[in-house]
C-alpha cells in the first residue's frame, strides 16, 4: 500500500516547526506551538482538532471498551483502571506475548534507520500534531488516571507534554546531523598519489527502547523518552503504569497510525500493558533486546534498574527532597502567595514540589518588617488557607490524591512534629468519591540531622516541613547535604543579600541542582518550560538525566561508518 504521508508533505507541514524548535533551544526564549487554552481547539481553533464537547465524547466512547491496537503477539486482555475521582474506566488493553512482540518490533528498524534523521523527526512531529489535535480527549484520560484537576491535566498532560516531546525531537535531530552523511577523504603522500577514500556515516539506533510510565504524569514524563528514542531510530515499547494506561495507549495508537501512513512498520511503537501484579517492568528491563530504558518513579526501582539493566542505557527520574531556603525578602506577601501555590498545586504530587522550607530560628527580614520563624510559618499556613478556603477553587487546584499511600502519608504527618497547618478534607461537587486533602505543614527542628530526621527523606504528596535552622549558613549546609545525599529536582530561595544569593548559587552549582531565586509572581518553583528550562540536571541522586539536553539523546544512537576505496 502506498504511503499516505509522503516525505514532501511531511516537510512542507512540519519542517518550519522543527526549524523553530532548533532555533529556540539555542536562544532559550519562550515558544510553544501547542496552545494552552482549551478554546484554541475545535471550531474556530486549530484545524482538525477536537473541541471541548468532542473531546469529552471521544473519551467517553473509549470507556468500557476493548482497546485493540492490532499488535502481534496479543495473548489476552487486561485492564482495571479506576479514576482517582471514583469511576472505573472499564477499558481492556492487549496483553502481549513478549517473545512474539519484540521480534516484530525489530523487523521495521532497517527502513526506519534508512529514512534518516530528518524524515524520522518529521514523522515524530506528525505524531505530536495529531496528539495535539486530540488534547481535549487526552486531558480527560490524564485527569481520570492521574488525579490531576482538569485544567492541569489539559495543560501539563497536553501542550506542555507535547512541548517536551518536540524538544526531545529537536535535540535528537541536532545531535544526529552533527556528523555529515558522507565525506571524500584524501591524504597527501608526497610524490606518490594521495590515499583516497569515500566515507558514509549512518546514525543507527541502539535497539528497542522501553518507556516505563508513571502514574502522576503519564504523558509529560513519558513523551521525552518516547520521542527521543523514536527520532534516533529505535523502536519504542511503552509500558504504562497499571493505574495510568489510557493516556499512553491513546498515544501509541496515534503513533502506529502515523507510522503506517508514512510507509513504516507500525510495530515500531507498541504497548505493553500488564496483568494485575504481573510486574513486567523487571522482566522487560533485563531482556537483551531492550537497549534503552526511560523510567520515572520511586528511587528503589530506579536504583534497581541502574544496577541490573546492564545491557541498556538507563535514564531515570527518581525521588528527591526539594528545598526552599528563606533568608530574607523584599516582597513578603508575594513570597507567601508563591510558596502557598507551590505547596498546593496538584496536592504536592509533583517531583518538583518543595518539601523542606528552611527558615532561620531567629527569623528573617522583610519589607513588612522583621518576621520570626513562628510568624513566617504561621503566615505561610494562612496563605495556603486563603488560597484553598473555597472548596470549588481548592478542588480545581488540588485535584485528587492519586493513591491510598499518599492519603496515609498525609494522615501520619502529624505524628512527626508540631502541626502548623492541618490538612482538611475538600469536597468535590462533581466527583463526590474523589479523595481531596489540603496540604499539611509540620514544624521540625533542623539541628536534628541524624538519618532518621523526617525531612531527610521524600514524603511524596501534600506534606511539607518548616525546618527551623540556626542560621542561613546552617540552612546552606543542610541544603548541600540534602542535595548530595538525597537529591533534588528543584531548589528555591528568597534573599535580598547578594552574598547569600551567591552562596546559594554556589551550593547548587557544586551539587548540580536547578535553582529558582525570589519567585513572587506567576512562575513557580515546581513548573518548568520546555525549550528553555531544564527539568532535573542529571547530576544529583534525584535523576541521572535532564529533560532535555544533548546528553539525553546522544547515547540513544551510534554513528556507523563505511569506508570505500575511492
């Protein structure tokens, strides 16, 4: 069957977008081809895109169905997702016989390699374009698997995730075309004829890539690895979290459709859904066919992958202890509002949410006068209460707790120290079965730095610790130790002192942690922008890779040289 998508069509449609992405990763300016506002889709919006009602209808149509992907090796069906908002999704997914599926995935790699970096990149951009057109549908899928509130699921699970995927494609293309496709080589030999060779250089993927999805951000954390591996010539097997299969299943279906229309084997992208308790990630991770692994999740399993998946290049984003150092501020109200929002967004269920607030015991200086440690903590609690005082507004910010373990941590936090801000239950009028809790803030003594100190471990969810330290210098010592031993995806700080600012910056440079200083407006420490901000650094225990830099893509392929006598 002739390809429905020709290289010329792909180039005319997507080459300008690729060029803009390549320019933007060089300038680090703001840019996104994917609109953030729901009204930008559907009638009057992006051509061919689903509007709000159409997206909801498409999502509803998938529920309680069998999600057939026409994959080789399907030996049964599995499912069982339950929305954190209450309803069962009722979707069944193909369960794969891996011994059949993996060879089928490898069969199309020759043609995919021969297509070259540009065609691969443009096919990836067509996949992303079709995903973008279905952002409303995917938003409901992300919401009802992750527990994100709808607007966050729409933006973070839609355009922001698509931006991260496109960013990975741009970096992948850039690294692959550093080496020319061919070269004429001539070495002078004095009076004799020169030695002459013609050389060709072909980028070749490492092998099958495994994406191990997470529950909280299935698309945002899944797309970078998926598109980085696909763009560099590797087939991609997507193993979703069993509680968040649907967003990635929809993604796989779209990718398979585009690959087929472009004349490539659709089995270059496949889904590996697991039966309850099957734990296929461990089995897949050590298969010799798996040569790349992308993983987001717990430190324990990330460490296991790094130690045991020796045949694969492993990229992990694990747990860390994110910290805000509070030294001083010239915008006290702005600081309180910014911190309150950062603690509350998605019930603290982000790998970038601040956990430890390091505050000098003797207080801080502010534009509102000196504030004691107790006053700062009390004012942060008041800011959170003010932000979340209305249940409807609170539900829209908090979403729902993603699993019972998070609820248990919130309920147990009060046993760790004095509670400065108790958590309360929030009613969700639309989804009465949703489990929604406001953040809890606990006061802790920062002089107790033994290994059992609660603030030296991640407490994932809406739990934060106001840690009293002896001084800003003591805060920086604790910050350094925390990053070095436990890792951090983000660090925030508030100071009016240039000397303190430099000292904080030095700690973060030494320990390789991403720093945000004096945020008091509409940008928050737990948010990053594709093409401009690096998510993680790869230089501390929280993650061994950054989204996205050259190191994230360059080891997914090799350059194979063929020399011929001229």
